[in-house]
């Protein structure tokens, strides 16, 4: 067995079995605790492949202390935690897992949209805290979803899947993207608007753009304060795309009526974070792709990517 593969989280044995057959595996033994950076750095010194995930920071120092590394396969579509230019410089292939998680992530995006619009978690808290006194004409009213305008920031695979769901609610769909998306326009009837127009005219804004140096704080104070009065903001991409302090202000003193957030700048977010004190914020713990079936597909694809590179080929879904 000439190859060594480092896996940064414990995974079901059957998923890793194909790798066991052809390499020596070092698997971090815990599922709920990330592999510490120093242990990872140590193990990578003589490793050929790395199976990682969103919680691992794969920076220049780590990459340059792994002279034999041929492939970094992340069990995620997002790869903002990996220094791609440094991988490129050292000829290390990087692979990720798009497609298999698209529909599952779009489902959670829509769950947050529906839940935020109709104040589901707030209502549940009322009942559980014994604070529901009676039915009243305008008690716990929310906003309509049907025939409202949905703005999608980042019209890639997941953006399109969100738009398909919105069609079922007869929503008027618009989007902003770096470049125009013909499928979205022709098949989903989405109108291409400027970033400002999407923000100022949409009743719901879903953020689906990856985190890159260009999209960091894309939704800053200025952008958030141009949103439509009472609108709902949903983020299932990466926390860093939104300035959280500015979002807090836009929810308290500005136009944003509610937010549904699955991702945060620092994860896990602390329970005393100001955003979590607001009843109009619905929060989930980075579970966009978290169904058993989808996570199994993501893990299996990550295994395949490692096999493909160690066999001398290219990964099915290469970043570089
Ligand atoms: C991804 O794939 O990037 C998700 O955020 C992790 O599930």
C-alpha cells in the first residue's frame, strides 16, 4: 500500500471501504469534533490525499507542509476554506461535490423562506412557552409568498433549483449574477436585473452565491438598507457574504423584515450573538445539504475523486 489518505472526520465504514482497499487511511476518530489543525498538519507531511470538509482550514502553511499531496477532495460544494491559488501553484488537484446537493439545499432554502414568511419558529415558541392566549384577527400575521417577487443573488445550480420551487408558488422571479443565465431566463422566466434592482424590488431575497474575495460582504450596510421595506432575506450559502452587524441593524432599524439563516461568519455561532436575540431571525445550524441520502452521495463522490486522482486521472468535479 503505497498511498496514505487523511480523512478529517469519522464516516460510516461502508463509505470509506473502497479507500481502505487501496491505501493506508488515517481517519480522525470523531464525527462531531473537527480534526485539530496541528494534527492535520502532522498527518499531511507524508500523505498523498486529503478528504476534508467545510470546517477544515486548508491554508498555505498546511499545503506547503505536505510535499507528497496530490489531491484535496472536500465533501462540500463550497471551497472558500481552501487556498486554491496555492494548490494550483503546487499542482495539487482540488475537487468538490456540486450537483448531488443541489435539490436538498434548495429544499432548505425554501424551508427557511416559508418559515420566515409565516413566522413558524416564533409561533412554536409562543405555544411552547405557554404564551398563546387566543385567536385574534391580526394575531401572528406574516407575509404572503404566493405571487410575491423572489430575488436570487447567484443564479447557479442551487439558485435555479430555488427558482423551480418558486414557480410552484407563482412567484415573480428575478436574479442577479456575474453573468446572465439563459436557462434561468428562458426556462424559469427569471428576469435579469442589477444587484440594486433585485434588492430594492424583491419581497424575498435568497443568497446563493459562493464566498470569494469578490463576494465577501456583498450584502453590506448599503446593500441591506436598499432592500424593500418588510422584505425577507435568506442565506444558505456562506455567512461571510453578509455583514452580520449590518444585517442586525437592517432588521432592527432598517427595511429587512425577517431573515432565515443557515450559515454564519463564525460557526458554530454563539447563542448570545445579537442576531439570535431577534424573534424575526430563523436560524438553522449549517444543514443545507444535511439529509442522509445527500450526505452519503457527497461522501461517495469525495471518495471517487480521491480514487480518480490516485489512479492518475482527473476528478469528476475539479476546482483546479
Ligand atoms: C457545502 O457543500 O458547501 C455545504 O455548505 C456543506 O454542506
